[in-house]
C-alpha cells in the first residue's frame, strides 16, 4: 500500500475540483458579494459594522481575518450566491 508523499512547504497544494472555495481569496469573495448584493444588501444579510458603516473592501478584510465566525458567514453567503447564479442561468 503506497501513500502519496506529503506536500513540501511552498509547493502547490493538491487540486480540489469539487471545492468551490478552493483558490478563491477572501478579497475576491467580499468583492463579488458587494458587486452582487451591494453593500447595503450585504449588510442586511450579514449584519456587521464593516458592511454597514462606511463599508470598504479593506475594512471588511481586516475585520474578517480576525473574526472566524464572520468569515464563515461570508463563505456561506458566497456559496449561496454561486448556487443562486447557477440556478438562474448566470444573470
């Protein structure tokens, strides 16, 4: 029984073709969500200050990188948005 060797540090990780979040940066997620829903709509769906008070990608990234529960909500909403776009034919 042979196992694949561990990936050395700095090497490319294994491909994850079935993981829609693989290779998507947090910045890309926030930007796509803000483009799709608008900042007001994003703030309604995830009620955090960085989306509701003087929103920007930079302030959102600073908050989300420090707050795992909020980052999980953003990832979940991003996946929901992708499914919604797929269902509606890519509007």
